[in-house]
């Protein structure tokens, strides 16, 4: 093996390079854990917008009711599969960034089954809400997020801090890729049964024909007398909060990258200064500056790669544990792999390597072997 | 002529003073010669050696080796040229601390490293690191590193200055043995180590004061 190989240097000087390796490893780990969590949280919240891949909501603009002619116009559009009369109903959903409202679809029994078919949802446990009752069925992720079980009741009559007037009871748990909540249209629409029904604005769920949601949304956006809530708006609503958090954490990450790169570059420079005799003699006995430069770059690259690999392994181990123990049991289906944290963490060794290389080039260029040899005698 | 220097000058200047470390030296060295360069401290003998070896660029004048002028070579090309033709030994061994003796020799180039360590009687230090060896052993390993590529010329700058007399004798004996048939230039202030030298150059104040066959030692 070449005695001047980076591997030989790294193996024989492991204690010397250990502080820099530890610093880099822990910073890479931190970046992976923080960014994977934040980026994953956004993705896991975007899961709640999946239903809008199949349908959009239309609300009245000025009144509490949608004109019948308008509903007929919507129903007649070629991209529309079905228009479902619905009402407003939501649950308070606990998330890591605080409670957010999650809208249930008030529908008749046959329409509930149709909506479930469209989003590949199945009844996992219990039953679907009976017509004219305050029963609801919720997706399992919503149940986990709130820590609820079957039979749980919610609403202002149960907890005055709740946002939904009345009292509702969970009778069914749904499963499938798309979080969905269902309740009885007949109950919410009947002022004799549900005292707050007059205050609940009308809405229709406009379900597109398969694969024609974009066409449907384009058409709905052109309607003068109605407001539309579609995929774009729901994604915007979720993203706004997360994008601000991500912006802050990206700033923190970039600052961290610059500071740590400078520190590691500085440590690297100290190593170089400590080895100046070695470089002087190698230069004197005929090794070119280009070869010495390649040698130092190789050694630094080995250290950076090792730190990055260790940091990634540690980071994903910590994140995996956090995800498995804390997030998933709370109904936060955060994805494990995310490209962003990988790229940002890779920037750390890359910038540190760049900084180290630039400073070493300068030192090597100025290196006069005779001056060193004469000084050492 | 193997190695030739013409009107070599090396001048150090600062705002107030000008020092002529080497002042108009011309000389020629033939293949196989053992040349000693003697002189008091500050006489310019080491500077002359560095100029002849291409480790320093002269302020004026020219050095040629096998008809190649150093001045015509770029920095990296000159380093390759040194590596191809020259070996170096310094007062300090300058062994790399994290490499074993064998690896230090291999850092000097490919060659019969193992055999050389045996020839220099440091084969027992083969797998030792510099901090595990005596001063004499380290200097002999540095000789092995200098000659591993069988260079045409070996330049030695005070190779025994940091050794006691018995070790100095042993190191010089080893050096003579492994450079036999080759050209050897040794800078020293100790004339006794130049036993067997074909020429002795005396430096004074940067000038070549004498170029003589060795005197009795």
C-alpha cells in the first residue's frame, strides 16, 4: 500500500482527526434529524389534502345557500362525476404545530360509500354513521393524532374548548391511504335535530371523473357566484405554516454549515501546520506540489466522507427511533426518506472540504522546503 | 561534466542590508566523485548545496545537471527532476512520524527498501516508527530513503551533526557503502567524516576559497 495514501494517514492519526470527525458527525446528525422531521412533518400534513385529488368543495360567495342553477351548471360539466350536497362539520386535530381543523364530509349513506370508493378507504372497525344521527367515522390517523378510541365523543357540549358546536360520537374507524372523516348529512341539515344547522353554510362536494380533477378545478375557478376550495388551496394552507418553519431551519442549517465548515477548515489548517516538516521533506525529495495537494485533499475527503457517513447513520437511527416511538403512534405518518436533509447534510462536508482545500492551496503554494529544513537544522 | 555551476550567486536583501550567501561560485563535479564542502558556520556551504541540488533558485548564475539547466524547468518539473536523479540527507532525519521505517523509505520511491534497511543495519527497525528509534538509526533510515531509487547524486547536509562520534562514523560508513559508484556531495564542518573524499571544497564568506584533494585526517 502507498505509505502516503489518505487511508494510512487516517488510520495512523485517528486520535488527531477525531475531534473534527466528532464535530462533523454530530452536526450532520443534527441536520438530518431536524430537517427530516420538519420536512417530513410537512409531507405528513399534506397527506390530509389527499382527498382533494378526487374532488373539490364549492361554497356560496355572498349568501348561505348555493343557487340551484349554479349546482345544475356544475353537475352538467363533462369533467364532473357527481355533485354531493354537504354541510360544514370538522374536528379539532392535534398536530405537532398545534391544533388544526379537519373537515368531515357530511353525506348520505350511499354517498359515503361512493366517497370511500373514490379514495380507496375501507371501514376498519365499527360502523358508518347512521342517517340523522350525530355519529361520525374517522380515519385511523386522525384517531391516533387525537389519541381517541371508538365511542369517543367530541363537540362543545363535551368540551367547551372544542370548536364544533353540539355533541358527536365516533362509531367507525376508516383505513386507507387518504385520511377521511364522514358524518350524516341528514343530521347536520335538520334544524330540529341539530340546533346549529342554520349557521352552517351549504357546500357541495364536486367529485371529478377519474383523472379529470385539473379540468374540473379550472372550470370551477371560472364560476362567478361561488368560492372554491381545491387541492391548491388546501396545500397552500398546510404549506404556509411549514414553509416559514422550514425557512427558519434552513437558515439555521446554512449558518451551521458555514460555522462548522470554518471550524473544521481551521482544524485542518492546524493539522497542516503541524505537518509542515513532512510536506517540506516530501517536496525536497522530489514529490511535486500537485501530488502533495492531491494527498491532502484525499486525506480531508476521507475524513469528511467518514464523518458524513457516521453522521447520516446516527442521524437516521435517531430520527427512525423518534418516528417509530413518538410520531407514528400519534398518527403522524412522517416519511422516513427525504432528499432535502441528505442534500443539506452533504453540503456540510463539501463546504468544509472546499474551505480546507482553498487554505491548503495557499499554504502549499508558499511552502519553501529549504526554509523549513534550515529552521529545523 | 555531470554537475556544473557557473557564477552562482544567492543574495538575501532587506530594506537595509544585502547578504551574499553564495557569491560567484563556479564548479564542476564528475560522475562518481565524493565531494566534501567544508567551511565555518555562515560561510554559505549549505546554501551552495541547495543551489546545486535545485532546492533553491540562484539570484544569478546557472546550474546544469546532465546538460539540463534547472532554470529551464518549471517548479513541478524540477521536483520530478530531483526525484529522478537526486537523493537528500539532512542534519535532521525528517522522517514522517506516522510511517514505519520501511514506509518512510518507500515514501522516497520504489526500490529494494527491505534490502537497503538490511544493508544499513536497521532491518530490526523495519516496522518501528521514528519515535521508537535512536538518532543514529533514524539517520540511517533517512539514508535508505535518499538512496532507494539509486540516484545519480546524493546531497548530504551535515548528515552527522546531531550524532555522537561512533554513530557519526557508522552513518558515514553506511552512506559511503550504499552510494558506492555514485556521486556524493557532503556539507560538513567536521573534516573527519570526509575520509575517502575525492575533493574538498572550502567555503568562506560565500566564496569558494579552495578546491583541493582531501588533506590527511
